[in-house]
């Protein structure tokens, strides 16, 4: 079995705003194993992007910590151990806003090579060309272009090449296809899967798209209002979901085979919208929407328990560590 490369322990990230304290991430713990694709899934406002930004050093945690290869990375980027700065890289959702339109693609790819002192001046152009070939963009056609004159899918390929520039071992992929046309989404996913194999990369893949998760991840972590609802190996997750929120999500996704349809939870009535993270409901934060709500749910916050091997859930229905009969 692969060893854990990233461990997140009781991570909290709160933001103080005029409206009150936003509990964007609240006591979240999970781990990612070497070489796997771990999916971090949730609706808008669930805290998944805040976790991504904390892991790459854009935010410092309010409490808790993250360990990468055993070393604490719970610091903003500039204060991290030097050797780890190039190990974890991010690909953002919108390649249009993440690439500087006033730079050529060559200049964009040279920058991380200079920052991380990856190669000397004479080797740098060759490395830029190699990075472009890795993402299937012919260097002679793209090196001197501005990101403004290429398509969305090509921009995301450049963003992936930039992330790969310092030879990272871990990529945080923050909804890397959701801003792209459907016609190029599959191409980007295939490219990412191929790069993972060729370069032995580990991925934390953030999305709200459960159908995509089913096809590309080894494990899934489901978030709701800043907290984890359920963690499970992907196959187990789709065949045997535990949490009422998970069942609600799965009941609404399209299926492509009779087998998938058989496993899909039968219709679960969704009630209401996700609450504001400034005003998180008491007890279980899902209780206002939950079709299986019990008396205890509005006053006590459940803890995460392991119900089956590697299958964890945070719900009072499972509070004794067993499935309800
Ligand atoms: Fe529903 Fe209660 Fe479980 Fe929350 S703890 S998901 S309200 S049954």
C-alpha cells in the first residue's frame, strides 16, 4: 500500500469579515497517498478552495497543520522550508486570469525556473521547450505567443506546464476544467492522467463534479460547510454511500449504464440551500436540509467515525461506528 504523502490535521481557516467570522474550513483532517488522485468535492462555499489555497501557502491556517512528507507546511509560501517550495504546485480554475497577458509563454514558463533556480541561463530555453512538449503544445508554435491569442484549453495546458516547471511531486488541481468548453475538458483530463503516470505525480483534485470524480479518483473527500461529511475509496463511495448529504448529491447525477443506475441512491428529497458559512447552523450543519434528521442533530455536532476500512462518515446515524439497521 502507498504511504501517505500529505496529512492534514484538524485544519481551521477562519476569516473575520464585517458580517462576522467566516468558518471557511473547520477542523478538517484527511490524508493523500503517494501516487493517488484524491478528490475533494463540495458545493460552492464548502471550503474546498480554501483548503487548496492553504496547502499551497496562499493562506496560513488559523489552527491545525498540514504535513508534507513529514514536514510542517502550515506556513505561507515565503516562510516554508526551501526544499518544499517547489514540491507542491497549483493549477487554478481560470487559466485566463492566472497567466499574465503582457508576457510571452516563454517568459511565463521561465519565471518559476528562475525563482526555483532549476537550470542555468543556457539550459532554460531547452527546459521551456521540454515543458511545452510535455503538455502537447509544439514549442515553435507557442513559445513567443501571448496567452491572449490562444484558446482556453491551450491556456490551461500552459498553466499545467508552469506548474510542472520546478519538477513538483504534488499538484493541487483547483477545478482545472470547469472554466473550459466541454469540447476541451476531456483533453485536459487525459493530459493530466498521462502526466501523472509519466511523472509519478500525486493529485488533490478539487471539483463539484461527482461524475468526473468517479472516473479519475482513487478516493474522495466530501465537504459540507467547511467540514468533512464522508471519506471513502471511490468505488466503495459510489456503491455504498453513507452520509445523507452524499446520497443527496449522488441521487442527482446522471448515469451512463444500468450498473451505475442500480447503485445510484433512490430519489432523495433535497431541502433548501447550503447555509452561509458566517451563520453555520447549530449541531450538524446539514440538519436543516437532511431528510433523516433526528432530535439530536440540531443540538450536537457529530464526530467523524470509521465505519468500514478507510470509509469515514460524520453523522449521528453512525455515531457508534456501525451502519444503522
Ligand atoms: Fe442528517 Fe443528523 Fe446525520 Fe446530520 S447528523 S446528516 S442531520 S442524520
